[in-house]
C-alpha cells in the first residue's frame, strides 16, 4: 500500500506534499481540502492545483539550466 501511495504522489506532481511541506500540514489533509473545495466551488481549486504543478515543473527546469557565464 505504501508503494502505491508513493507512486501516486510522484505521478501527480507532488503538489499536495510540496504545499504540506511548506506549510507544515500533512499532505493527506491538503488533499482532503482540495477535494472538498472542488466539490463546493465546482472545480476552481483544480485550476490552482494545475498552476502550482506547472510552476513547480518550470522551477525545476530553471534550477537545472542555470550556468555560469564562464562555463562555456
């Protein structure tokens, strides 16, 4: 069961675990908040989730690509 949970978190960009790590809240609780908020607001938190996933992906690429001017 633990390996399935780890695989799902890895596949789903890890947004909830990232936010939980930053705010000091468990990722399971953040997932529940996303589910409840999505039900009550007709899916608008899903757009926030996709935005954060995109931002995390771009940020990782920017960290990879940073090179010094002298590295040429």
